[in-house]
C-alpha cells in the first residue's frame, strides 16, 4: 500500500511537481521529520507518506495557512492520520483532506508504475524494460536539449512512451556519480568528432 512507502527528496519532488531544491529546503526547515537510511553506501533522507501528504497540502493551501497554523496542522495530521478521517481539526480550523489524499495517492501510484517499466542490469544500471538502453542515458539527452523525435530517430527500437518514462524515472531516481553525456553516438559520428564519441561511449 502506498501509505507504507518512504520517499527520498527526489521522489517527493516528483510527486509534488516541485524543484528538488524546494523539497530539500522543506526537509531542512521542518516540521516534517525525515529519517536517514543508506542507499548505495551513502546516507539519504526520506519521509513517510503522511509527511509527503503534509507537504502537498500546505502547498495547496499556502495562502490560507500561517506558519503557526502549518505547525498546528502538522501535529494534528500526525495525530489523526491513522483514523483515515476526511477532515483534520486544529485550533479554529478544519481542513478537508479526503480529495487531497486521493490526489496524492494518484501521484504516488504513477511513481510505482514507473518502477514497473524499468529493470536492472547486472551492474545495477536502470534499463528500460525489455531493452539494454540505460534510463539515465535517454534522460541526459532530453536534459541536453534533444527532442523526443530526435531521440527516437537515433534509437528506433524505443517508443515515445519509453522516452517519457526514462525522463520521469530519472527525475525521481537521479543517477549517482558521473552523468551521461547529452549526445548520442550517432550525433557524435555525424560531426562532433572522435573526442565527443569517446565521451559518449565511455560516459557512465
């Protein structure tokens, strides 16, 4: 069930459709309470579903809740969360959360669906399912300014949906270490020179 999940800052940013810097700032400022776990040997902060829901709700109601009211709302939300109530009461306020909960559930469901469209190679590299094409390589091309059509021309075995999945998955699960170059092998061969080709072939 989605409400038992934990979300890294990048995953939360994907669900909230916010820049990851904004999410990291929210984790620093509180009142959300991230936990730290190790991922690929490095410490990573993550939040639970109710904290993610809180961040979504205060962004939706940002003009209606003062900083004090946000803290009170957070405490009330955490206290009432297990009751699955459609309303949270604190002070003189009542916030209807039933529809908001459904919206966050839909967004977290999309995050889970992305995982189902990716598989992992022996080296741990995320690959588009049924291919040997690295998710983060395709995402790097999009980030570098290539259009979906140009990518499909250089990777004719891919579909438009797979290209979109690659970008979304990479946004939610950034690649650690050296990024992929924003150019394809075919582009390098067409005129970028052998130095660029070496970068593409060796870029990981």
